[in-house]
């Protein structure tokens, strides 16, 4: 599969009933002062136009997400109009010849769930599973692949360990509790999906940067690099394999019903490499010093490093399930580096396949420019430029490069 990815809040617009819309309304929360507002206009008709454009550029798949707060605006009350709109979008994607991967949760919570404690509320996984069952029952005929949760590790660290995403607790302990609760929610969601739509494969999407010691011979750099990778990635992979939450996700190991092998496939979101240098004054015991790096004043996506994409795919291949690169892209407002980034990273995916990884799809982040969370509209990831004021679409040079890759099944030898 050659495709691209989007998420509901970032492209739909008008998601007034979730925690991010409320967060955006507070001064200083969004770096450029913008709001999601109408976003990329997908809820009001632009989705069909953009999906047709993607198919015209040679793509044969798309990764969507659906918005929990639209479908279940109040506990137990489901909006048939919202479900019908998602069915329209997904049906159009099928008419365009696009395989449809649908993510059931991509960072945003209904206000009623957020105000009840969010992912620190141990009752929320069961509420999420009920939503998942209802969505699957009504939309399953339009879906080829389910993803339960997008990046539980990122959400836990940014929203509960940090202060820039809602609810902004800013405590490592809260992040670890949230991460454990999210894994419980994933297990319950997969159980619901296997009962409701058993023929549709279900998976989980993880963000896994390559974390390496800044000074490979320095024992403290090696130690903090290992520790950061274990907290962010290794502990989750271990829990998925064993069905148990261990340190740091639980002080005393405990099993989670349905967690062991709770995935028919795994998705990898990969943006770059982080070089960890020991710093006893940092809350994380390290600073990230890689150069060059793709960084804004608030977020560091890391050094573009195709080697890391290959290595993380090979790491996931040990779980012996199909793999998908569910996000891979670069913040590049001028489209100066994105074309070469695409070529290099697709070659890295093909290298992983040649070395035995069962990679079945690559989804570029993103199809269109969108509201990039705390960065607002200041960081552009799209193959297609979007003017948020006018809605005008302009395919970038990287869109043409990716179209050649999609139609060729990889970068032609001459492409550089």
C-alpha cells in the first residue's frame, strides 16, 4: 500500500465538543496563536476532493481517524448523523480505489471523558470499548483495517507527563499511569473489534524514534538512551508480548486481560533520531543534542535518519505480524527537503523488506497541511499545501515525487 495519513481533529474542523477545542481557546496554548477552526474543511466536503486528489497522485490507500466526540457527544448517546458522514467519506475513498485504514482514537477526548479524569480514570477503557463496538457495528462495512489507538506513548508523555497538551499534568507518574490505562483500553477495544468485525485485522500504532547515546563510548549516555527507549517503546512492546504491565508501567507486575498478542498488525510512526546526552539537571536525565534536527521552539522531531526507520521496522518484525509505516514525514514549510526525505525513507522501508520485515504499507504524514496541535498552522507536513483562510489546495513538488514512487513501487534508481 502506498498512501498518506490524516487525523480527524486536524483536518475536519468544528470539533467543538472535545478537549483540544477547549484547550485551543486558552491564550498561549497554541504557539502561533491560531485555532483549528474549520481546519482543512473535511467535515464540510473537502475530504472527498482531497481523497480524489490523492488517488490521482497514484496513492492506493489512506489512513483516517474518526472523532469519538462527534460520534458519542454524551455518554451512551450516539450521533447517527456523524456516523453517516463518516460512512460517506469512507465510501468515497473506496470509489477512489483507496484501501481504508481507520484509527479509532487519535489524541482527542470527548469533553465528558476529559472532565472525568481522562486516561487517569480507570473506568474510561470500558467506555472506549463500548464506543469502539458501536462504531465498528455501523462503519465496519467501510473499513479494511482497524487501528485502535494512535501513539499511546506520545499521548501519555505529552499530555500527562508534559504541560503543553491537555490536560497538562506535567508529572512522569501521571504519564506512566495514563500509558497503562491506554494499553488496557487497547486490549478491550481489540476484544470488541474481534467480536463485532472479526474479519477486519486490528492493530496498534506506536511512535518509535531511534534513541541513541550522543557519545557512544560514554556509559551514562548509553544508560539514559536505553532508559528513554525502554520507557517510551520497550516497555510497551514487552507488555504486548507478555500480556503483563511491568516497571515502569506498574510498580508490581500485573496482567491485563486480552493484552497478550492483542494485535493482528503493528504500525510504526517514525520521524527521526534522538541523541541522548546525560544531564543530571534535566527531569529526563538527558538532553537531546542531535544535529541536524527538525525542531520548533516547542517540539523536536529529531534528526532525519532513514537508517533508524529500517532498524525500528526490523525490531518490530520480531513480533511476527504484518507491519505498516503509518506515519513518516517532515516539517518543511518550503518543501526544500521533503522530496529527498521521501526518497531516502522509502528506500529504508524497502531495505527493511529485503532484510525480512513483513512491511505491507507506507503512509506519508500528511496528505494535506493541517492544524498541527500546539504548533497550530506554523509547521507544515502536507504533500498538498492548504491555505487555511481560503481553503485553496496547491500540490507541492514532493507530491509529484511521491506520485512517481507510488506508481513505480519505490523510488526509481535515477531519483535523487
